[in-house]
């Protein structure tokens, strides 16, 4: 990679930068991070990349989801399990619907840093820095807590490590065992129609498994566990570049001997990193950093992205046109997708790039209630997804997946869905520290409806 190093981004203009007063503290934190082991390996990252290649070619579907802003507090057994189970349940529904393997990526174990529309805000008449995520400053609304604290970068590493450790342990201990999907629990889902539909899918999966057991082909590891990859926005470049390492991957040759692949740079903080809509400037620091790493990467694109700029961006981040290396995460809004997506697809098709096209139906559909509560309407989310699927079909392209903000908790943050949550009900359990998320019921319902689009 010409003229690139993990720190070459420092010579470029940067958006959403965090200014630390404690310069020595930053140096100490980064040198501690540098000595710590990678959170993920090159082999895992490459496995995800080859899975995403299948998605780009229309052979698999990718489900990505999790919190808008993950907090250190979410690093507990109950919340991690709830999120994993929800993603597993949704993916089972989608496998049944789309009749394709589903690649699961969670916004977890590192989704701490948040871009903000303003660097400061005024709370109770006091101006203070905005909350930038648990790896940067504290949510508590005091100027002291909002001061960027470099020790939080190290804390982010350890919270990511603990979360990932529990994910790995529960997945390898049978959390995702397809023999007992009903044990995944339907938690707060009380809607009989959703429960019925889900039970029907589970029964048909169990029939298939019984058959596989009878004929003796269920010994495959695939039935007992599942892969869930980790992802986050690669916003804090101090953290990401420190966690970037030159790694080799063991490869098995045809004769059974193990050799090493050529070394390459990997961001080892998570399997999949994405560039946000606010930091994707062609000449900016984030694009500079992302162009040098071997991980599969996401790029958020919205109405402000020009079609020719999109192609130039793909040329910079993926000059070799590796299939599935880049996931374009489109987030236009239900009322705008028809205006922008066809032009973006046409430009990318003409360029010869074959990315994964993923629909994020959350970030273009933010609304505020008359009293100023941030929410999203289930119908808008569903509408953007449905339009995305149809526009891709018409263009001879594939909608490869969806990117959602969701939680396994019974929160009341998005309006609508079968339970009929209204704006008046939002106050009941509104716990997000950033954008409104789908609750478990709404997320499962969405998975059923999207699965239904594929079965139409
Ligand atoms: C996000 O995914 O939480 C986010 C900030 O999205 P975007 O960059 O699309 O605004
Ligand atoms: Mn968000």
C-alpha cells in the first residue's frame, strides 16, 4: 500500500476529532494499548471477508445490528446474551425467508465512539462538551465528566475484551445450538401472532434437524454453534491505529502442511469497521486510515453522497476491486431512497466494483416528537427496507443485508410495530444514550416481514 502507515492519517484533515488536554495521558494510554494482544485474529477477519464476498455475489445475506452507542455498563451477562439471542433468532427467520446463509455481525464489543452534530451542548444553562461515547467522556451532564479522558481508551479495550470473551464462551457452549432454538426464549414477545409464526419456523427447522440426525449428517459443527462477528464505527483513530498490526495468517496447503500468508495490516479491535456518514471525506483522515487495513470495511452513504464521489471513494479504499471488501451501508430515509439509490447503484455497476449493498433503514428516518423526543417510525424503517429490495431487484443488483439499531431489552424508543407503541408510550422505557433502537419485539417482527418480502 503506497505511502500508507497506521499513522499516515495524522497528516490529513480530520472531522469529529477529540481534543485531549491531557496529552501525556493519551501517550500513556496508547503505549499501554500497544502492548495488549489483538482482540480478533487475521483468520477470523479473513473468514468474514470471504463470507461477505458471498453476500456481494448474492449467495448470502448479512444481518448487522446492535446499539447506537454501546456503554461500558452493557458489559454484563444478561445484556450480552439478550443481544446474541435476538440476532440468532432474527437470522433463523431470515435464513428461512431468503433461503440463504445469514452472516451475523453485531454492533458490539467496541461500538463506543459517537460522532455528534455539535461538539458542545447546553444542559440546564451550562455549556459543556457533548457526550462522545464511553471511550471518550462520561454521559453525566457536568463539564468535569464531559472532559475527554484518555484512560477511557484503555477501559474501552478491556470492556471490549470482556464482552467478546463472553460472546465466544457462550457461543462455544451451545447458546446458538440449532437443536434447541426454543431455549432462545421469546422474552417479552407476548404477541400470539409473532410467537406462532416463530414456532412454525422453529418446528420446520427441527424437522430438518431430526432428518439430518436420522441419516447421520448432523455432526457438522455448523449445527451446534454459530459465528457472530464484531463491528463498530472506526471513529477514534488514535485507538484504531494503535490496535492495527501487521499479521500473518496460517494457511493449509494442499499437502496438509501449514504455511503463513503474506503479512498485511489488520485493525484488530473488531472484525468489521465502518466509516460514518460524517467522516467519509475523500481527502480526510478516516478514509486515509481505512484504505490501508485488510479488514472488510463499511462506508455509510446518504443523500449528500454524489454518485461520482462514491466511485472515487471505492477506488481509494479498494483499488484492487476486491469483491465484498467494502459494504456500502445506505441510509437515505424512506422518502429519499427512491431518489438516490438507483443512481448510486448505476454508478457503482459502471465502475466494476462489486460491494455488499446493505440497507440501514434507521439513520435517515429520525424524527422528533412535538415534545422533542428522538424517535423512528416502524413503518418508515420497513418502507425503506422494502424499497431497497425492490430498487436492487430492478437494477439487477442484490440487497445483501440490513443494518439495524436494536437491543434485546424491552425499550420504548421507536414508534409502531404490532404492539402499537405510540409517541405517548415512549417515556416508559426510553434508555438509549444516543439514537432510538428497535426493541426485541419490533426487531423480530421486522425480520419476519423482511423474510416475507423474499418469499413473495
Ligand atoms: C451510527 O451508525 O450510529 C451513525 C452515527 O450512523 P451515520 O454515520 O450513518 O450517521
Ligand atoms: Mn446511530
